[in-house]
């Protein structure tokens, strides 16, 4: 028997760790850019599982691939070779321009692997990260995540220096003989959708080359068409030494990867890193289907076009409330002159799911399959609010 909303909440309160601030709805099903709660109410989803469901919820191609794979092979571990893992690795190398792939299950895991690899490859221990950066909540990833509320209860962490985002000079001054790497998001997500200015990323790439410092790009949130390119690094034309990706990789199925240039990847030998579930057959099938959909439906270009459309619509809203609208593709931030938590609540009541980050920024990361009409509804609701 299906549980009603109150029964679901009671079980959460009794059995599940209280680590999330959950909105007061229970989602039962979803399709495309629409989710439906247990009471049958529908919502236009501008969150997409936090930039995960780029091809939309339950895309038939991804669902069919998971069904077929589940009937053939789900998991055997990385003690053996698997065909679709090999195919996916080649596909990712082609899409990213990187040489080697390590498969894992999440963005935080990918960042952990990147930090370990950078330490081993460089023989050094410290990292430079940026203010307002978010790289994950596991111990290594947390050491390069900026906000004190995330870090303070779990210190001491690995040594890291934080400098302002978009300040290449500050990074140059921070690099020293103990710096293993610089880790950056090509667009800051949790920090409020902050776009790199001018040649910032190119300058960082050049100074890393000059000083022999490894450059790590965190593309966990910005990958697979989210910013109007396959990966956000393409906007600046740079190639990192190590990069991470996850979120949208599996079409909604948990999947992540760390990638590296050949000479950097060569520093990891057998036993240096591992993941029991990483790159299992079911996850690889979902990821390959996800990539197929993005290609066949032209979702990278669609992200660019709809992102431009959304930015234009949002900029037409009341200037007394809207301080700035910025983004690339369908990764858009609308900075308000007030905190946005109440606006998220009021939009939800009107059938639109939004996300508030950095306290006063509404972050739009909808499925790349969302329609203009659905975006119009979201903007119309904001206009009313």
C-alpha cells in the first residue's frame, strides 16, 4: 500500500539522519521536466536533481538501457573486464580530450581521486582553492570547499589556501614549493553561478605550466551540455591536468569519473586507488544511453539556445528585486536584493521547483529538454511573486 505524505515524513523523522533541509513535498514520479508528488500535484522542475537530469526525468532511452542491462549484468566489481566500461571510457576520452578515466559513483569521490592523484604526481601536499568553492563533503573534498559552516566541525583537514575566484594574481602569489595543485570550478555553482571573467582560466593554466603546478577542473556540475558546451572548459579553450565529472553523467543514475592527462595518470599504479562499485555495468549502460540522447537530440546546442532565452526573460523582471542575471547555457543564476528561501517556497506552492544557493541567488539548472512554455511558466510565477 502506498504511503501518504504524513506517513512518509514520520518515517523520515524516525529513521533517517537529519542532515538535509527538505521541502514539504514527497515526489512520486517524474517525466521530462515535470515531477508529480504523492498527492498528484505537478511541478515544473528547474532543479533537475541539482543539475543531474540533463536529459530529463526517466528518459525512455536511458530507462530502456537500464532495464536491458539489469537483465544481463549489474555488478561484478573491477576485478574483471567489462565491455561497456571500455566503450564508455573511450567515449569520455573523446568528449573531454583527456587520456585516462577512473570511474566512481559521485562528484565527491571524483574529487577525492583527483586530490590523491595530484599529491602522488607532484610529491607535494597542499592545494589552492577559491572562495565560495564547493567540491564535496567527504574529508578531502571538504578541505578545498570554502564555507566555514561546512568545514569547521570537521577540522583539521588537509592543508589548503583559499583565494578569490577570478583573481589570477592571487593564485600566482599563493603558489609555493609545497603546492600540489590548483582546483577550480570553471563556473562556480553553489557559490552563486559565478562566471569566470576574461582570460582568468587561461591565465591560471599558463601559471600552472610555468610553475609545474597541476590544474584540476571540477566539472561535476557543469558537464554533459549543462553550460551550452559538452564541458564548461570549452568556453575558455583550456585543458586541465586532471578533471572531475559526475551529476549528469548517468542520466539520473549515480555515476562519476576522474580523468587525467596520460603523464599525470601514469602516477597511479595498481592498488593506489579503487572503487568497488565504480563503473559497474549498470551505471555504464545508463551513461552510454545518456550520452546517446544528448547527441541525438542536440541537447548541447539546445542548452545554449534555451539558456539565452531564459536569461532574457529573467532580465525583464522587476529591477527592484533582481540585481543580476548571469549564466552559461541552462546554468543560470538570478541574484536578488533579498534572501531567496521564501521565494522558493512560494514558487513551489504555485507549481515550480527552484533552488536557492548562496542565500540570495536563485539557481536554474532545469533538464535540457525543458520547453520554452515550461520556462515561461517559471518566469511568470516569479513575476507574480
